[in-house]
C-alpha cells in the first residue's frame, strides 16, 4: 500500500505542535533539574548563585543532614500513613458512590448528582469546616486529615463516566438473572473491570494527599503528627526569613541546601510511582474528557 503523502499544512501543524511540546517539557523539566542539581551542590556555590543545570562541587552533605534529622523521618512516616489510609478511604467511597450514580435504573440519581456537582462550585468555607471537625472530635488526629477531603466530586464524575461507558447494562442484567445481588455484582464483576480507573483515582488521591499541608496546619497541634509537607514548609519559611536578613552565615547556606534536598526527598516517591501508572493515567484522562 502506497504511503499517503502529508500536505504542507499538516507538516507545518506537526512542527508547531512539536515545538510547543518541547517548550512545555523545558518549562516543566528545567526547574526540576535545577532543584536536583542544587541539592547536590556545595552550599556556598548555591548561595552565591553559581549553580545551574549541573551541580557545583558535588556533595551528599545536605542529604546526610536530612536523613539524620529524626523529625523529617517521623513526618515522612506520617505522610505515608496519611496517604495510604486517605487514598484507600477515598477509593472505597468514590467507587461505591460512582457506580450507583452510573446506573440508569437508580431512582433519584439526577438530583443526587446535582447535589454533588453543587459542591464543586460552593462550599461552607474554612471556618464552618473547622467547627465541624472540632464538633466531631477529630482535631489533632489522622481523621481530620483524611475524612474532610475523602471524596473529590471531579473524580466521582470521572469514575461515573467510566462505569457508564465501560460496564454495559446487559452485563449487569445477566448477572442479576444468575442470582447475583447488587453488592455481588459490584464486587465480583464491576471492580475487576475497573482496574484502569482505580489506578488513575489512586494516583489522583495519592498525589493530592501526599502534597497536602493546609489541613495539617488547621487541625494538627502535635508536632509528632505533622506530615512531611509541614516540615518542608517550615524549612522554606525559616530559610526565607534568614535570607531577608543581610548576614550570610554558614547556617543560612546549610539551610538553603537542606531546603532543596528536602524537596527532592519529598517528591521522589511520587516521581517513582508515576511511570507505573502512566498508561492508566492517559486512559483515565481520555475518559474524563467526556462527562456524560
């Protein structure tokens, strides 16, 4: 079969798209490369601005200081616990909420979906949320971190769309004729077919929970329960405060290096996890592009 020759306009369009994608990749990658380079560089070179895309006088001293800090290790463990527990709770609630809303025979699904959608645009605000968490006796506990943000309406809509497009009604009806009840259909048929969207939702919820710090700022009082992002925030604030003072000391240089090293340590797990879920992520984004 003869190869179809591309039109000049198509070639120009492809070149423009490639240029835009390359520029976008540079915008994303260059700051990341700089942070990694700065974390391995000598603190003095970092302070005077000699560090670029490659480390200057490479050293692991900043990472040694980070790993010797017991507070960082404790917050790291807290973040892992919050992320795992919060992601599991969010997946259970989102899956069990999206499937009934995807079934055309569910009574009242339209008004219920309107209530969920309303929360995407309007909320009670920070003070009512704080008072609610306080009245439920969840202050200074893991539940104050994972429960208020357990369900994302956007993720619920994406998963509902997946069920509508992927799980045919004929399959559900056939299982019903075989004697399966709704819970058995959901557990034995729907969930095994939902692996791609579950992986995508796990990535969405996991990244959001891993990067979350504002909930901890509001609801946690015990430093031993702080997540890693709270400790990183304190490091950033302390370093910015010291930079505001004109004096350049060894402690300031070390603090600047620790800031970048902590950033790398904080983002490394998510960066390692993403390649394994990338194929599911692309499929989930395509599914979420059409909200039925």
